[in-house]
């Protein structure tokens, strides 16, 4: 019988503040990923927007990569990501932005 997956996880010693900040940063990235997905869907529904679709997909992939590489224990980077992605989400979703 094989060992459960949880048995292979290493323990984490994040503080409550680090955990909350990390989750907020992940949610900020997820919001931007969602915004790019909406832009992709919109662009795909219009002819002649292939280059826009490709650009949005590339930007979304970059966000997904940053999400995968984000570490809760890197407080400085977590703070940077939270700030940067909150601003980007506003840019992508506010009318006239």
C-alpha cells in the first residue's frame, strides 16, 4: 500500500500574518488571471484580434508562473506582488482604464 500524499509534505512554519499576506497575494494574482481570461474570451469573439488574444494569453501565463513561484516565507516579494497585482487588476477592470 502506498503512503498518502500528505505524508510527503514538509512542515511549514509561517506566521498568521505571512499566511494571510500570501493568500491575499494569491487572490490578487487570481483576479488578474481572471481578468485576462475575460479579455481573451472577449477578443476571441471578434474577428481580427488574434494578436490581442496571443498577448493576453502570454500575460496570463506570466501571472500563472509568478503564482507558482510565490513563496509565503518571502514577505518582501509577497508584499510586492500584492501591490502590483492589485494595481494591475484595477487597470484591467476599471472602465476607461
